[in-house]
C-alpha cells in the first residue's frame, strides 16, 4: 500500500469514528441525519429519500439522495465521510438493475416506485431468528 492510500485510510478511520456507515447502494431508501447550523446553534435534520447513485471512491466517495418535497423533486449530494453527516440509516433495500437511477427524475407516482429487495441471507437470518423462539 503506498503512502497516499495509507493516509487516506487513516483519514477515513478518523472521520468515521463513532459512526456506522451501512452497506447501501442505488435504489435503497435512506434517512440521512444532517447537522444544520443556524447562527450559533446546531441541530440535526433528517433527510429521507432514495439513493439514486454513488460516485467516487475512498475518501472522496459521495452519494445522491432524491426525495419528493411538496410535489417537487429534490436531490442532494452528500460526501460519505463528511463531518456534517450525523448518521445514515437504511430504511429499505431496493431491487434495481443499474448503478445510476437518473431515469427516476422523469417519473412521478407509481412509475417511480422501486420494488423491495429480499435477499436470501436476510430471509435465512429472519428464519433462524423466528425458529429459535
């Protein structure tokens, strides 16, 4: 591993200390808690939407979240290792066949829905949990 990669790994470990970043991808519904500064006070605001893509790699990785707010589509790009992100929570997994879901921009209502993904591992874990009771 060269020096730049080593420094990048150290920075990623430092920035993600105390935070758990879930394994998510395009099509997944996320709740991103963002720190908002208002004057001298800071508060945490939830931003819930569908991840329509991830880009970059390592320390420079970012992801785009799209939501519908008052009938208007709103997209926001978050750096994955930003200090402004308080936490990321995975609400549901989406079943998609591409890496960038830009086609959702032109869709509204039922045509913009994404089917939920049910993995075999998730089913096996839930089946083991129910059978052990």
